[in-house]
C-alpha cells in the first residue's frame, strides 16, 4: 500500500530512532524535538556522528510531562 504523504511507518522493534522518527511518535515538529534533545529533556545517544533516541526515552519524557504541574493558562 502507498504511504500517506510525508509519513512513514516506524518499526516498533527498532532499538534506536532518528530524531525525526521520535518527533513523529510524539506528534511534534522535528525542530521542537531537536530542541528537546539538545536541552536534555529527551535522552539521546551518539552513534558515530549520528544522534539517535532510544524509544524508552520517549516514554520517560511523556511520564515527566505528566508529573509536572499544569502551567497556569
């Protein structure tokens, strides 16, 4: 089947994700995801010159978000 424009299926068995794949799983923009990675809010590792995100780092990030008190509107 043809993939939807601009999206690719992400294999759930992948050990490491690209930052773009992590952004798609979180349903956020890639620029936002790169900022979160650079700030250390989302754990990442270097494999040679490549930045990769462990899938469990996304669960950890979301858990941390859920623990934070809601910001005043």
